[in-house]
């Protein structure tokens, strides 16, 4: 055998020996489980203060049940205002806009262009109170204009007491909430985010209980994140859940605040404006389900929240997005505080956390707890006192699309009896 052949033979022999050694090593590792890495334990909630009864234990049990689910990420959906934080980031932003002259007048001074649901009486009142021919309304100093805007937004009525909005489906939209997004017309998303960031900084820095002057009114001037909800969101994410925020505040505003709990803008859904060719927000809104962009008749509100969750999280398009989906295409966990959240809470298949703000339909369903998946907790900051009278579930607890007060019904059509307030 020549020198080259001997070298080739030696190399082959060495390679075979190395392969054999690797197989033996792998087999030994399989035979000895201690050589494998120990799986990371499922996370649990770290903050105990503020949880009522066995609520914390039930949340931990749900997390353990779905922890790093090999079949795909389970979905958790949170409302934002008064669910993840105390007070309302939409209100905080609106107050900042008025105090800093950041509301643009409507085109040609016609306030009816700001909302298809604004009544003629409200449009007239706003036109009389606020100047035309200006780039931005001087609401920091013009108290008459600021007062009219604040009254229409906050109470749904003019300063003279005239109804400000009409003609809307009360299960799909709330024109007062939508109006804030519509009043952002003319600004870019980045500019709105800067406004929201400034309002956020002020409201977090203000002491708890602080107020601020807007026009001639004193309004809430502080916001706080709930430590318990920050902890819960962190725990769910560490356990492999896909965590989303769905809010009836403008989406650029929610995006800014959601970062404070580790939720990226891609996982925050709010009221979405359409944009013009220059990228500026218009006074029209994006639609969902059967509602086209610019029709302005459905936002992330009651049944509208269900539609937006189905569309944006689960990829359901068209009319089907407005309907309850099969269990495999629904959130496992949901959290909310108001009747605006009742539809997406009912859709949750695992657990539904309700912060008690004495909202009739929501508390009727939560306290009746027909399938055992509802848990009620007092608000983590400044909880409500016990409601002295029962929730009117059997008579007027439900608001129909046309505004009619009706009994709260189960899925089978039967009426839920009145419920006492038990968690406060």
C-alpha cells in the first residue's frame, strides 16, 4: 500500500471511530435523564396583594394548565382603561389636547363633518362656541370653546343640555369615544403618539387624586398602572400566552401606554382612523366585519370588540368576524371592567376576570356565573363600595342596539335574575 492510500485508510478509520463514539455518547445521555436540562417551571403570579378570595389561585391554575402549550400559543385579551390601569388614557389625552391647543377646527367650520352621529344641535353649539379660520383651536385660553368640546365628549350633551349624538347602534359603537379619534384629524400617527406620551408623563407624575383645569372644569389629572395587572401580563407572556390589548381609546394612544406593560404596538388594538395620501389621520374610521372603512359605525366597543378580536387576532374576515367563533379560535383568558367588554369576555374559553365597577350587564353575567368561568375582583386602586341595591338583571340590565333597556338573557334566551353585589 502506497503512502497516499495509507493516509486515506487512516482518515476513514478515525472518522468511523468518532461517529461510533458519538452514538455511544448519545445513547448514554438518553439512558441517563440527569444529563438532560430540567424544564423551566411554569411562572406564577408574584403580587398577592389586592386579589380577592381564590382569584389568584385560579389564575395560577389556568396558567399552569396552558403553560407553554405545545399546540400553539393560547391567547389572552385585556381591555385597557380601568382594567390594566386606573382611570382612562383617552380622557387623559383629550384633556392634554385641550390644554395645549392641539384640536384642529373642522373643514369649512362644519362640525357635522367630525362625526356622522353628531346632532345638528351639537354642531351648532360647537360652531358658536369655537372660532373658525384658525389652524388650531385656542382651547388653552378660550374657555367657552374648551367647555363645549369637553361637554360633548364627556357627557354626550352640549353645555345647554342638548343631546350631542344620535342614530348609532349601541352594541357596536360609542360616538363619544369615536369622536376623540375623529378630532385627531390632520395629525400624523407619530404626532398623536407624542401627544399621548406627554399626557402619559404628566398623569403618571401627578399624585394620586390630582385634578387639572380644562376650560372652567376640574377633571381627573392622574393615571396609574395596576401592579397586579402588570404582574399578570408578565406571567402570561412568560408562560407562552399571546397577550393582546383591545381598547376603545384611539390606537396610537393605546400603543404608547401598552409599552409600559411590555405589550408591543403590534398587539394593541384601538380605534383606527383612516389616513390621507400624506399619512395624516382623517375624521373617518376603519371598519370591521360588514362595516367598510369610512362608514364609522363600528369601533372596539361591545360587539365591535368581538369583531376586531376575531379579525385582527384570529384572522377571521367579513361577516363571520361579527359572530362567535369555535372554541379553538377564541381567547383562553380575558379581562375587563365594563359593559363595553362583555362580548369578548363571554367568548373566553378558560377564565374571565372582571374588575367590579358596578356595571349592570357585566356584573349580572359575572355574578350569575353560569359556567363557572367568571371571577370578580374589586378594583386594585380605589375599589368601589358595595352596590346597595341589586343589579337589575331581570328588567333593565341590558342595553339593546336601539338603546332600549331589556332583561339580561343567557345564551338560551332565559332571563338572568337580579344579582346582589358580593365582591367589593
